[in-house]
């Protein structure tokens, strides 16, 4: 959770935290591109994780 602190004399202190993961969509179906795109969009709302694999992730924590 990120926080911002407003201090005296117009000073600002921050604790910033950010994380991100990149997932790969691995559906290997030979169909027209538009149908493939629509399938991708529909799979975003599907609870079946078998077509997705985690590729990279990172986390950043910074105090200023």
C-alpha cells in the first residue's frame, strides 16, 4: 500500500509500492485473426488458467 505524508514547510514524504506481472496467452489454434482476438478477449473473463502462463514479474518499493 502506498502512502503520502504532507509535512511542515510544504515537504512531502512518500512510501511508494508497485508490482506487476506479465502473463502469456498460449492458445495455439489456427483460426482467422479476428476470431483469435475475440477468443482472447473472452478468455480474459474465463476462470480456466490453462491458457495462461506467468512470464515475468517485478515489484518496486521506494521511499522519498
